[in-house]
C-alpha cells in the first residue's frame, strides 16, 4: 500500500530587493509603452495632415 502525504509549503514573502526590482521593471515597461504610444499618436496625426492653424483657429473661434 502506497501512502501519499500532502505538504503545504507557505510561500515566502519577497525580499525588499525583489520588490524594488519588480517595481523598477514595471516602471521601465510602462515608460517604454508610453514612448511607443506617443510615437504612434504623432505618426497618426502626421498622416492626417491637418493644417497647422486648425487648433489655433478652433481655440480663437470659441
């Protein structure tokens, strides 16, 4: 007869160094994503080719 024992090992808390590294990595990814989004928006606006004075005229007309 085979006996099986289930053992629950409680996960350890991350060290301060691990937490800092995780936050640093997340910040780097977010910064990179924001840069990509910004570039995408700039390229999209260029493809529309709006006249330069469009936003100025819209502000002045209100």
